[in-house]
C-alpha cells in the first residue's frame, strides 16, 4: 500500500496551485489527470483587475494579484522558463460617452491605480479607432499551456502524476483511513473544472459552465504591442501571431471547437481590424463558472476527507493561487474559509 497525505484530481490551474502548496509545505501527494477538460490549457491567460465592459473592479483582485504574481514568478524559477509576459490592455472606445466615463473612473481610488487618465490617439495600421483607446497598466498574460506542460513533466519525473481517470466509485471510506486502489490517503482534493459534473460527492454544487472558443491568427501587418479589447480581445503572441477570443456559450457542454464559434469570432474581428490574416489554430474549453460567480472551496459536508477547489470561472489565472493557499490553510491549520468562497454557502 502506498501512503500519501493527499490525492489531487485534475491538473488544470486549480490542481497546479494546490499541488504547489503541498510541495512547499512538504506534504506527500499524487495527482490524477485524464485530459477530459481543456479550460486551463486553452485559456487566454490574461490577468487584469478591471472589468472592461463598464470599467469596474474585479472581485478581490488586489488580494489575488498579490499572491498570484509571485506564485507564477516562483514557477518560472522552478521550471527555468518564462510564463509571465507583462503587457498592457487597451480598451477601444466606441463613443464620446465611453471616453467621458473613462475619465470619471480614473478618479476612483482603486481603478486609478490601473487606468491611465489620457486617451491614446495614435493610429495603428488596419485599426479604425475614431475615439481612441484607454490604457490599463499592470496587466499581463500567463502562458498557461506552456506552464501546465512543463509542470506536468516535472511531476511525472518525480513520479507524482498518473495520467488516468480518477474513478469515484473506487474510493473506500474505512474507519481510520481512506483508500483509492492501493493508495492510502488522508485527503482527496477535487480540482476537475467542469468534470465536477461527474463527481457524485460534489455535483450538487451549482456550476454554470460557460464554453469559450479562441482562434490564433497570423497577421503580419497588424502592429499592436498591447492587448486590444473590443468586442473580442486581440492578444499579441510574437512572430505576428495573435490570440483572438473569446466566445461565451451557456448551452454547448462539449469542449469541441465549432464552426459557429469560429464565425462569431471572425465576424467580430473583421469589424475591428482591416488587415489580412490567416487562422492557424482554433480551440475551445469550458469555464467552470458558478451561479454566484465565486469559487467553490471547502470540505464535503459529510465526508471530511474530501475537499474541492473549483469554480474559478473566467479568471482562473488570478484566483487559483490565493484560493489554493486558503484551502491548504483551512485543511492543515484550521483557518476559517471566507464565507463567500466556502461551499458551505450552498448547504447552510
Ligand atoms: C476560451 C477560454 C479563455 C479563457 N481565458 C482566460 C483568461 O484570459 N484569463 C483567465 O484567468 N482565465 C481564462 N479562462 C478561464 C480559465 O481557463 C479557468 O478559470 C481555469 O482554467 C479553470 O481551471 P481549473 O483547474 O479549475 O479547471 P480545468 O482547467 O478544466 O482543469 C480541470 C482538470 O481536471 C481534469 N479532470 C477532470 N475530471 C477528472 C477525473 N475524473 N480524473 C482525472 N482528471 C480529471 C481535466 O482533464 C482538467 O485537466 C478562459 C477559459 C476559456 C475556456
């Protein structure tokens, strides 16, 4: 019988963040990953504390960024690579009202740290920006696909990763132990993203999955050096490549890219840029979103060996490191979870 402190189910951003907490705190663990979900792998990877629809703050953004940025920088050192690209986001204005609203928001105590109080009027080839842009600073992009690939290899080399499905009915709850096959464990932490729906212990939680599709284009005449946010975002990746996304679909529960999703992105993109491009990649994933737009963190109401880290929604990059720490401190140090993230809010 192999003994570990933890089994983690799922190696997306949630599983990765929790596994790092365990490593840092010298806990033993094993991760299961079955490649059924793709949200973290296909994500745009942006971190941005401002909602750019109406220029409002993202919930808990400062606390999240304070933990997230050092977290990714530490991973860069551990895995000897670069994942964090600092890049500004520029919001394309469509009217004078939006410009005025921008200036009003620039006086807000929190927003003023991120919104630059001037309008960019510089012309960029192929982009019609009659009302200019507003610039958001201290934003960036994590290359989640490269990070997860590298971290996967790292865990594999240490013998801590099993590329197989975790089968829920194989857990045995004994009086003084919990076993899964020939593994004895103290805790099981479920980080399955939309895979939650198949989890008989936690599928009572109100996940409202939202499918998203993204394309990557090759556009040699497009010259922006910021993430352009309009009806879609256009994110420079270097070598004339740009990620363009994303769609929001509340009905389709598959991770497959669709012609409809592609057409929606192309139609929106064509209204923003007037330079030629080729589509070279098209991907999709399901964002694990919750009814109240807060993460799902905590311990099962009846089985204290089982915990969950999920519900990262549209902002896993910023949220995952902080909530992983909070879950760890709850399980190991008895620290109270914040009410708004604790899954007990759905049972009390
Ligand atoms: C198109 C798109 C664009 C996005 N852009 C951004 C962005 O710019 N910035 C941002 O912060 N967020 C973005 N997101 C959201 C972000 O991707 C999610 O918040 C985050 O990835 C969720 O991570 P997770 O680990 O909870 O879930 P997932 O990434 O879904 O990971 C769950 C993992 O569990 C595995 N799994 C499930 N069931 C089992 C099982 N039974 N056994 C073994 N393994 C299992 C799955 O294979 C998967 O790898 C985007 C999402 C999409 C779809």
